C-alpha cells in the first residue's frame, strides 16, 4: 500500500517522500489506520519491519492536531537515540518536538531539554524513573504510551520499572506494545493495562529472519578467520556489523582491521556514552 492511500497529512507524507519511503510495510499498513483511530495495539514483530514508523506516524499526526504528549519506553540508549532520530525526521514539517533521555548522559542537559516541553519523550526505564523522582518529568497529561522491544526490557530486568512508570500515567491513554516474543510477563501486562478491545498483530512469522537479510556461512580454519572476514568485507561496500564474543576481542579486531586499511569503529559497554554516540 502506498502512503498516499493512508489517512496521513501532507506534512508527514512529504517527510516520508524525502526519506525515500513510498510504500508502507506490512506492519505500517496494519498499525497506522487503527492507531489513528485510537486503538490499543499489540504487535509481535521483529526488528527491521518498519515498526518505528508504524507507531511514529500516527503519534506525530495526532499530537500535531491536538498538542498532546507521548512517552516511548525502550530498553537501551542506542535504541532511544535511533527512535528519536527517526521520529524527528518524520516530524520535520510539524511543530512536534522529540527528545531522548537515558543514563550515561549528563542529566542536567536532559532536564534543560524537558523544560522546553517536548511533545514526545523517548527514554530508558532507569532514567525516566530518575527524572520522575526529581519531579522534572510529570506524566499526568501523557495521552500515548509506546513500549518498544518490550521483551528485551523484561529480559534486562526492567519489568518492575516499566510497571512503575505506567503507574504514573493517566488511566485514559492509548497504549501500543511491540515485542519480538510474548512471554507470560508481557501477556500479564497487556491484560492488566490495555483496553479489552485491543488489536493484536502477529507478524513474527515464527521468528523467521527479515526477508531482506541474506544468510550464509563460511567454513574456514580458525587461523584463517580474519583473512576470510576481510574478503567478505572487500566484496561488499555497504555497512557491516561484526559481533565478537568479548570486549577485548572487539578492540583487538578494530586495531587489526584498521591496520589493514579498513574503516572500522568498535562499540561495547566499556566505551563512554559520548564515544558510543559519536560512533553511531
């Protein structure tokens, strides 16, 4: 379905066109019309399906018309920044302002941003609760809640934090939850906090990989792994993610590939937040 067929305003359509988005993905085609109507939504969907735009587009449209507020809770700093940037790029032709708040960044800077009254706040559970405790973040006028990658948040131990954040929100709100899996804890949260007429989408295809990702493997002697990796990188000019078992291996591989003339940056938990943001 083309975005022109969806009931979204011209300012958003123009932003999507500039981003090169012409046709809605499956999850966008299903979620956007119902979200615009105010339905609570549960989406079982893996990463890479366009779910950020699926909830961002209706949020931006509704907030631009009614000047309401939205809270988006995500598990990690990196995802908070990614979601914030995606929303900002879609809302570029509107008055809707978005910020991201997360640990590891100067809280005074984030407090200054909050005082400018952004309509959409993207944040990690710990930092959101910190700002609530300081009475800087007040959620009693928030009309929209999104939990993105909910299963990952629960896996990271944020279940109680998420429940506490929800307790500060008004009972009358629209809620959207997106998760790759649906463990019992998330199903309990859904039954407790979402409307009875919620809409459930299962686009996970039994955890099948995203169709655009080609999978293959190369069998090599352990001593030849780096040479094989270099050949793979040389055959593809697109961006590449390389995962290693330890942080020490990440740093070692970064140095080695750099010496071989490959542009490479390392990211792991020991890097400062500033360094991680710069790399991203």
